[in-house]
C-alpha cells in the first residue's frame, strides 16, 4: 500500500480509483478504459501541480519518504554483479553502511552508502541509517582498496546523521569521521558522491568528500535537520511545530536547487514527478548518466592533478568576495 504525505493526500483517492479500474478493466472494457485514461491524466496533472511549488520542508519530507529507494535499491538497479564486503578490521561490521564492488556499464566501482532499512526490524538492525565509527572505518577500508586497485569510488548519502550514542563516542565517532574527511581529500582515485535522501551533518560528510557531488532533486543536505534547528532557535518561546520547521528549512538552504546555486554541489539529478519512489528505474537511469559522465571526465586525470583539483574545489566552498568580484 502506498504511503502519502499530508500534502499528497489529494492524490490518494484518484490513485485508489485508478488501481481499482486497472483490476476491473484488463483492457477488455472500453468504458472503463476511457475512465481510466481520464483519471490517469488528472493524476499526472495534479502531481505536477503539487510538486511544482513544494516548500523546502515538504521536500525534506519527500527525502525521508519510507518508499524512497535506498542505497541497496540503487545498487540493484545499477549493477548486476555487486559483491558486498563486510567489517572494519577493528571492531565489527556496521550494517548502517554497506559497501563492496560492482560494475556499471562495464566500469568497476567500489560502491559505499548509508542504508536505512525497510520495516521496523531491518531499520533497527541498520540503526535507521545512523553509522557507528566502524561504519566509517569500513568505508575507508574499501576506499583505500579502491585506490590500490585504481578503481573509482561511488558513495550514496542517506543518513539523518552519525549515531550519537555513548558506545559510538567511546569508540571514536568524531575521530572516525575526521579521518575519513582527511583520507578522502587525499585519495588518489576518483570519488563521485550522490545524496539520494537525507544528507545530515557530519554523518553525511564522512562519505561525501568527493570530486563530484550530486544531489537527487528531492534530496536534502544540511549541517542540521529543520527540527533540530527549530528546537535550538525557537523552543524557548514555546512548542515548535510545522510552521517553525518550515521557517528553519527555508533558512538552512538545504535543497539541491539552493546548494547548486551556492556552489556546494556540482549538479542536481532530476527525479520523476512525485519523487524517486514513483519511478525508481527512471531515477536510476538519470543517476547513471551523471555517474558515467563524471567518471569519464575524472579517469583521465593523473592522481596528483586529481587530488589538487579536489583540494581546490573544497577550498572554494564558502569563499568570500567583495561586491562585484568573483570568489
């Protein structure tokens, strides 16, 4: 059964009627087929209207949609020979981070990403996509392996943030993330990152230092969640709710369009109307085109030039300039 966000509810009744007519019609009843075609046109038009002007907070809800494809879904659509590798060789295997190698159109990648999990049981097992230190250390181990075999790294970002629990802190959560930032900045092989859902705080940064950083159209990428920001700014004045979340999301500039304009990301990958969960294969194809284009551009660069280019790219983020000057 499809899940509908509050602002999508006008679509629910139409979609239910479309499903009912599909069951009854089977292409043998012209009257039902005519009604079905009319309803599908209405649904497509309404979908376009709803998503043509959604707010940053509503886009945040789409980024968290429970039906949205996760890392393993995209891996399954992009590759047919993925081999998952486990463990950080220090403590254990963090299931909130998955990684391994596989080929996309004949090109071998080391693919790493956050995995939230579906259903209550799997979400608990994967800690709702919030990595422990061993998750980041596993990711770094695989990146160093990619460097050794001269294969590009592809990361998928989808986490509300790194796990803030006592055990994670005792095992060096901040050090693990900081080491990833340093090592990824110096990695002598191409790195391509795609924010597919939530890109939350240092938990996202630990996998997204890259030569090319892309976001899906309805993904978000921010130092803090709108709820966290609203709680810090306005909780002292009373309970925070949707109005405060909306204000915070707008102020954070967390959408792909905002971040592309600010020069934080290198490109926005389009999604079908209604979000990636409505047409996962189409979204995966859009993503694949950008990934292959990026790896073709980067693979010809000598390692020294690749690392220097990555360094300069990161240094340009947040550069100040006088009025009328380019940074």
